[in-house]
C-alpha cells in the first residue's frame, strides 16, 4: 500500500554478487504489477512527505534489525529501493563486509548506486524477491521494508529469503500487517498476507523459526523478526 500499483516491466540482472538464478524474462517468476510505477518514481522517491515516511520506517527497522543481529557481517535488503536503509546500516556496522541490495525496478537500483557513498561494501542488483540472485546461505541478516506487500508471489519470496540466509540467520521484514486490512483482502488483494496470522503461516512454511511481531509505525505498520 505504501507505493503505486500499475502494470510493470523489469530489466536484466546487472551486477552485485554472482547470480545463481536468472528470474528475469523467466515466465516462472511472476512480474509484480507495481514495479514499473516504482521504476518511474525512483528519482523523486526519497523526496517530500512520503519520502520522509519511508526513511522513518527504514530508521526504525534498522534499529530493530541491529538489535536482533548486532554483529551482522553480510546483510541483504530485498526491495531496497534507493538504498537508504543500507546506507544507514553501512554507518552503523563498520565491521560488515557485504551490504547487498536487490530491487525489481532497474531505476531504483541505478539511484541506489548513484547515492552510495563510495563504500565498496555496498552493492546493488536488479532482481526479484521470488528468485534472488545469490547463492544459498550468503547472508546473516536479511531486511526488507514496505516491499513484501508488492511481491507477486509472497510465498516464493519468503522461501528465497530463507534460502539465502545462513543457518541461524535473521530476517527483519516491515510492512502492512493488521486485522484492519482484512477488508482490503476482499477487494483485489485476496492472496496477500496482510495480517500477522497469514504472514506467520507463510514464514513458518518457508522454514523460519522464532517468529516475533513488533510495532514499528502506527497501528498497521509492523515488523516481523525470525530466524532460519
Ligand atoms: C515502497 S518501495 C520500498 C523501498 C524501500 N525498501 C523503502 O523502504 O523505501 C517497494 C520496493 O519494492 C520493490 N519491489 C516490488 N516488487 C518486488 C519484487 N518482487 N522483488 C524485489 N523488489 C520488488 C519496488 O521496485 C520498490 O522499489
């Protein structure tokens, strides 16, 4: 909901860690209808009131993520947008060795690269949550903010998150989760996991343990932490 919804198209993989999957142009990866709209918004995404809201959500999520995994060394942000969250983590985790961001919108990835402060640990790639371009067990912390609600296949995305985390790795995912959103599931978003119960079931099915919910912002923006 924190973002637009339109028909979409995405580009080819273009950098970052060595790809092990190529979801691009692969009919097995459903294209998210929102991606094209995010692609067009990339240059102004961090501006204005909505930009401030997203930065605030990211800041709170970073606090939570670093309380869960204070010594994280390899971090992935799925649906990283313009890379704001990873830039904050880069400052807070001087000992981290890999700070990777992946996003389905190529212009978001370009913007993230442009804004990265010459820190060689920050690497951004175009790719889908549903087919992450990383080897299994690559990360010890995986963060995602206000992207999950846009994933075309949330089950596949969470399975991929579990796959790329090392055993004992931490997931911290922030999005819209509330019983207040049940009416939105009747109209148009039937398959979305917008309640803690639905998302919890998907997380458990994907192999996550120690699933805990945290209030991040207002009544409906929550974060979930879990481990592999
Ligand atoms: C509301 S923005 C959030 C960006 C950033 N995480 C933040 O908090 O500002 C949602 C992002 O998710 C990306 N996205 C949507 N579907 C995706 C998918 N299936 N895989 C990866 N990224 C996706 C969009 O391109 C967009 O950049």
